[in-house]
């Protein structure tokens, strides 16, 4: 074993928290090493955001082609080449990996592969595949090792009949039918993907709505649209048993209902990749869920050791991880940055899209805030009719006393894009009347925001 190489900052994990932290640290003129166990890009690039959106792009195009006759275009004998869809996804992912490698190289960041283990607070042993172990020391350390799909007691993910959200991405052939357990963002996006490819889909959620963390009006609209597409939705149902045989998987629900399908997807949560890191050799405090506890500077209980991304147990989203990585890097380099979780947009790439930011109606009421609520339907937009995408709505939550916008919730075409106008409005403290008075081009989908803001004060022009 060689002598330890010394760096200003050593980062464990090259996902959306780690590699971005490395680049920011390098921008701050720090000598940086990043250690990755598998593939750079983490869950987001390899098993989450990017591959799912690549497949969703194919699903959305196929849906559009199926509706071509509505637009005066004859398109017959259209078939799905699922292997080609998977190959396209792989090329996109590989391109993203190569892009990150180029960024790290351009910033002279040392990239090492292997399994990192903390031997002392600032000494790491990196165990490489060839059996060689190297020592790496950092004046500061950022732990950003991410998360993986959580196991369900008694359920074995065999990647043949039963899949998790990682392995389902590599399925080689489309099944005839699929049951999905978990009605959050991951489960709903996969329900959209497979139903678009004419797979018979059932989705089970133990709470009262799909997307239970979103505003109820948004969740209810999604359920309605899913049912229109032929997706069978089971809410307020728990799973009692899961049985597998050579023909199918049978899921028995708490109400006695039995769902039989070719394949089963478990999409019920994730766990933290903290085991095997050697954290027990340090004084880093771990939360009850196994997450690394950090303060608003992303610093752990050990001064100079930071954590960012899913492993902190905060909002488990790639873009939150990236911001946490930047905050951690700034502070590891001597800065005084603080992480702000008060305004995190959420986006779900179903059809229709979901985009939400700020307080939900129930949250505002729980806080005792007197509110005004405005809403506007996509079907009242000229652009929606011209494009054949009329499903959906926007909902505004504003302070009744000040008219300040507190929350905006959208389900409809391109909601994941147009929500960011609302994010800026909330961040800048805009009032509903101010957004209403901001001219929007016509015909565009974002007019839904102008009209929704106007409806807060019952001034929407096109609302019946």
C-alpha cells in the first residue's frame, strides 16, 4: 500500500451531488479527488432521471403517433421496437457519462474508481477491483454516496418477474401486464411509460391518492387521466401477499382483491448507501433512518466532513443534491453558504405533466394562513386546443392579506417546464396581481399562469 495522496477536498461518490461539488471546489482553486464505486453520474444519470426521461420521450412520441389522425395525418402499421428504445436510452446515458468525464478532466479533478472506506476521519482507503488498496487523505471530505431502492421484507427482487426501479429500466421485452406497488412519482412515471406502450397496468397506493405528497386537486386529476388511459388505480389499499409462479405474479390487496400480471414493479422508496463506509470509525452522527445528519452548511457532526445528496435524507431529488453539493463544496473551501429548502419545485413526467412549488392548500391551512385560491383549466387555453392537449389545471395559493403568492400547482402539458416561472415569482415575493399584470405571449401554455393568478382575485378573463 502506497503513502497517502493528499487533497484539499476528497469526495465520495460521483453522482449529481458529488461531481458538481467537485467542479465547484475546483472552480475555487482546490485540489480535488473524487472516488466512485460504480459509474459516474449516480442514480440520476444511470438509473433515474435521464434514462426514464429518454424512454418517456419514446412513449410520448408513440402516443402522439397513435393520435395522428386527429391532426389530419394518416399513420398506419406503427410498431414498437423496444430494443431500439433501450439502445437509444443507453446511448444517451453513455453520452452523459462521457460528458461528466470531460468536465472533470477539464478541471483537473482526480477521478478514482473503487470502494472507499474511512479508516480515520480524514484518511480513506480506496479498495480497487484489482485488489490494490490506495490511501487518500483529504483536508475536507464530502460524502455523497447516494441511495438505492429499498427492500421490502419477504419480497425478493429477482429481475425476472419482480423488479425494482433500477432493474426495470433494463427489461428486455415489454410484458403484457404489469402491477406497480407504490403510487409516488417513480411508480406513476413507470405507469405512464408502460401503459403508453400498450401494457396493461395496475398501480397500488396505500394512501388515499396517487402522488400523495402533492395537492389533492393535482392528485385527483392525475388519477382521472390515468383511468382514462386504461390504467387501473387502487388507492387506500395495502398489499397483503405477493406470490410468484411460472406464469405470473399474484398480488392480494387488503380488501381481498387479487391482481395477476406478468411482471411486478416495487416502487416504494429508497435506502441510504451508508453501510461499508467505515462511518463507525468516526464520530459522524447517523439518523434513525440511516442517513448522515448535517447542519444547514451540509456539515456533519465532525468538523470538515460534509455530506450531500440522498445520503443526507433530505429531499431525495437530483437537483436538490446538486445544490447541496455546491453548498458543501463552498463551505469545505472556506465559505459561509447555507442550504435553503424552503422552495423546492417538484416535477413528474407523466402525461399530463406535473409541476408544483410552494405551499399546498392543506399546508397553508395547517399553518393558519388565511388564503385565496385561484384556478384555471388548460381546456380554456387556445394553445391547448391547437395542440390537442386540453387536460389539466393550475392552482394558485395566495396570502389573503398581502396577495403574495405562496404556492402554485400545475398538471397539464409542459407543466414541468412552466412551473419555473412560478418558482421565480414565489422566490421574488410577487403578488398574484403582479403576475396577472405581466403580459404573456399568445398562444402559449404559460398563459395558464397569468389566468390562474388573475383568478385569485376573481379577475380571470377566460374562466367560465
